[in-house]
C-alpha cells in the first residue's frame, strides 16, 4: 500500500499536469517506443526551440490530468509508452514536430491530441500538422488583402497615363 507521502506526491504531479494541460493551446500524445537516444535528443531540442514542453508521465497520471482538464476521451489512448507534448503558444507546433518524427521513425506513433477544447484522433493531429505556421498564414492573408489595392493602383495609374498621353521616353545614351 502506497504511503501517504507517495500518494500526496502523485496528487501534486497530477494537479500540476492538469494545470499545464488547461493552459496549453494544444497537445499531442505519442507512443515514443523505439526512439533512439540520438533521435530523442533531437526531438526534445526541436520541441524546446518551438516552445513545446515534452515529458513522460505514467499513463494513469496523464489520464487523470486529462480527465480533470476536460479531455477525458484521451484516457482510451493511454496504453504502452506514452509521452505528452504541450504547446502554450502555437496550436500547430507540437503536431508538426511530432508528425515529422512519426514519419521518420516507424515505431514512434501519434496516438491523439487536443486543440481548442476538442480531442483529436491520430488523423486529426496529422491534419493539424498540415496547417501552415501562423506567420505563413498571416502573410497569405496580408498578401490577399494587398492584391486588390495593388490592382486598383495599377488601374488608376493607367487612367492617369491615358489622360496625360504617353510618357516621353528618355533619349538613349550614346
């Protein structure tokens, strides 16, 4: 029977993980079985650089924390060797990096994830990973907004040129 100290320690871990999950914009649960130390080090570095927290917890603790955070459906996916990646800034960062490693390492598998209060299966996480990063999306939106303005400027310039006649060409240098 676990001592009271161990039980309190486990409760504290679950409470801390619950708060991390609640505060995250998105998360991904993976089966990290079969990953080499070299690949694991590279994965952790990529996640750290993207602002994603990655940690291994016991499945029972992860399950309780997910249930406490409102993602109880995740408990069904917690079998085997599970790790969780949590992103507080970018909704797609964790999914993109985890998909990259799942594509490279056959035994590394995406189990499920969550974003915007909803649980995603492995296919949903892969679809989330396919979304361009936020700066790319912002660039596309701004480009789309600038296009009509640029076309209007060209039309107005054409009208001005038509009213003023053709512009005189500069003499060729000899």
